[in-house]
């Protein structure tokens, strides 16, 4: 079988050969969150393309490199740029980043993303600490052959967005200038933004925000018992909430406008994790 334990070990063996420390915290940086990687001290930078059995980010806004070093006093491995199903990968391949973290010895992971605000009380520039998700796609990254070395076939997801890490994120929120909520993320395939009818349905179903990433990583983390914190940056109001059109330039512009406080917020969380 293609995606067996040895397949993922090959990626980890290569990365391990480039470092002489064990990263404690893994960070996946989504759209507009990439500049945080510049803060990593004594960075060892590995382009994704150099890592065997790893994927290459095709999204022009994603740098596509692994950065290992120290952030806020902690040893970290940072992915600047992530992989999305809409890029054409198989769902099973999207397990690669979290499984790489796990094999490198990472204890806790932060995933960030850009998302559309469905909850009408949110504003562009707000942050949502994810407490749960709805997987509108239905599909699972751990489908097919179960890699027992990572986790069991059937696994619990009740604390997937780990309460202890959410508590830290709330505590750090009190020191941030950002408006920070807690909410539910709805996973959509993309790459198109949603229709207004889809957004109305998402609102009725209990989604507070909507995006095209994070869920494959969160499910993979739950499978291998990795505590996870999910942070969504609201880059725009979702279709029909109070705007008719969603514009990718607005997504990037909002992300850039809160980049500095968001970077400080994530560093504070890393320091207290
Ligand atoms: N929908 C889906 N994904 C997104 C959005 C959105 O409105 N904004 C940023 N990522």
C-alpha cells in the first residue's frame, strides 16, 4: 500500500538529518499568516520540494517551505504554506504535514487559516479560536488502509480542538488588541467561494466561519493523539452575509492589515503552551 508508515518516515528521516534538536511545537501557517515564519530564530529552511514524499504547495500566496528553529523561546517546526484538497491532492496525502510533525517529536500543533465570517456579529480582522468543525466534505484523510503506528481505525474527536490549548488562547486574547471569538469552522472544498445559499445553510447548521483547509489536519491530529489549536483569521464576510461578492484581494488585504497583532498573539500563545 502506498501511504504506509515507511512512506511518512521517509519525509521525517530527511528533515531529521537537517536538524540537531526536537521541535516541541508544530505550526501550520495559512493564507496571510506566513510572515510569522520570519520571526523564527536561527532558522533552518527546507523547501517542500526537497523533502521526499512531501507535497508541493501550488497556491501562489503560500511560500512552500519548512522552517525549523526557535520562536518565543520554544523549538518549533513551521510550515509556511499548506496543502489544500482543491489543489488536486488525494485526501490521504493531506495527512503528510501532521504525520511529519508527529514523527519529528512535536507535542502540540497550532493551525492557522484565513476564513470567511458567517456569524454576522464577526468583523473582518477578527480571530476565531476554533472549538469544533463541520466537515461538509464528508470525506476523511485517514480513509483507506489504517496506519496503525499513528492511531486506531476508529478514533475519538471530542477534544480535537484541545480545550487546554483553547484556554491558553483565551488567556492570551486578553493581552491582544484583536477581537477574538470562539466558534465553529465549516469546511468547504473550494476553490470557489461559497454561494449565498450555502452560507445561509452553514449559518443554520451552526457554522460561524467557513474555509477550505484545516479539517484534514485536525482529523489527522486527532487520529495520532496530537493536541491541536485552530485559529481562523476572518478576512471577509462570507457571501451574502452583508456583501454579495467575496474578493480574494480583500482576503489578502485584511490578512495584511492584522498581520502584526496576529503575529504577536500567536507568539504569546507559543510562549505559554
Ligand atoms: N470562504 C471560504 N474560504 C475563505 C473565505 C471564504 O469566504 N475567505 C477566506 N477563505
